[in-house]
C-alpha cells in the first residue's frame, strides 16, 4: 500500500483519505475513527477508499449505512460508466486516467490507463472507491485544491469537479494519442516504412478504438447526470456538468479524427510498400530479360558438338563469343528502353518505367 506523504494519503488500511468541510470554511483530514464518529450535522464528508481492500469492503458493507444492493454495486468489478439514482442519492461509475507516480512503470495498455471510479453521492456525504494499484491524478489534484481552501463544499459541486478533473485528464490522453499519430505520419513521410512502423500504426489505431469504447458510455453517463433531479444537484452544478459533457463530446470527435488519420496512414503505408515491391520486381524483370539472350548464347556455344563457330580451333573464339554476348545485351537494353517502331502498330518492347513511377508519385 503506497503512502503519499505530501497529501498524507493511504496512512490507514483501506482509507486513502477522508476530508470534512468545516464550518470555518476549510477542510480537515479524518482517520477511520473520525469517519466512524461523523454525523451529517458536522458538515460535508468525502471518503475515498481502496475498493479491493478487505477493511474498506467491510466498512462499505456493514458500517457505512448503505443499502446492501448499493454496497454490492460499489464493490463490484463492473466498470462501465453509468449513473443510477436511489431515492435522492446517486451511484456513479466513471473512468479516469491512471498515471503512474514518478519512479513507477507505465501501465502500458489502455485497459490499465482508463480505470474505474465508483462513487456514491448523498447530500451530505460522498464515498468514492478505486483499486489499490491505481493512481488517479484527477482526484489527487482535486484534493490538493480543497486542502488549499478552494474546493467544492457541497455534493453537487464535488460531483461536478470530479467529472471536470476526470474529463481534463482524458483530454491529456487524447492529446498524447494525437501526438503519437503525428509522429507516425512524420516517419512515413521520411520513407521509414519498416515492419515496426506497421506495428506502431496498428497499436495506435487499436488504442484509439479502446479509448473511444470507454468514453462513449461516459458521455451518456454525464448526460444522464446533468439531467437528474436530485435535490442537492443545483442549477449551477448542472450547468457545469453540461459544459463538461460538451467537452467530452469534443474529445470523442477528436478521437474519431485520430482514428481516421490512423486508417489513412495505414493505407498510405500499404501503398508505399506496394510501390517498393513494384520497383524491386521491375528491376528483377529488367535483369532477367537482359540476361536471357546472353544465357541462350552461352548455352548454345557451350554444347560439345562439332561444327560450332568459335570452337577450340579458333584462338579468338572466347573473345568473339564475349563480344557477341555484350552486343546482344546492349541491343536488348536498347529495345527495352526505346522499343522497336512498327509504324501504325506503335512500338514493341518498350517498358513504361518512368510513367509508372510518375503515377505512383502523383498518388
């Protein structure tokens, strides 16, 4: 269990932190004992727990005063973003960006980068949960703001700020994906079309698809949240949630654009590889055609039969045969390059190398 000394988080089993909004306008940290002694008259309380810790699970099930079905939903592995209303309270599941702390390894996959946040929001209390091995900078930033005396002091305000911070960090992830695609485009323009580039494009496209798969239901959840009629969800909070939802929609549009760019990039890479293959096949074909008459001459004069010209009795036979092969190669190359004019029938033998490459360059 990691301990964040700067923010004094994770000092007790299962409890990342608990913050109480005091009547003086500030916030104070509470321990498990303070959480157990809290009553709604003391002020608004935010409790952040480790969902997979046995102590936190026991508190949610037996001592938090929650309905058993609500406790079961908060501790469930189900992580699809959604909003469920229970009387005047809300069960909210969102997905936030999991960023490693300095010195920790990067998670390495989108499944571990977008991690679930389970939230139970009442008029006087908020209970949020995430797994032990997840680090949500969105909640860390919000808590730091609250400790500086600038954070929300109501349920509606906290709900809107959590959604805002989560969406902002999702925007940073979308920017990283866009930058990655831009780098791949630069590599392709530099003719770096190796197999690693093909794999990198496929990975980038797969990441974009996975991120969008998680954010699409989150957009629906935020829309459902801003339309809820909970008494503690003020008009100001709903307006704030509407702006956040619009921001998330823009992120989804950016993801669609990035996915389209990755698809085009994959098509361009396939065209580059095909053009390189055609160039290699063309060179091989030219060499084969030039060598064919030379091979025929060498094979013909290599027969051990009588009466062949340039035989053993001719001291200049090898020189004359070599000259004939060279002349044949030159004539073949000229025919391939310029063809043989046949009047109204055009030319025979001309290979349109230059025009094919120009067409490829225009594409």
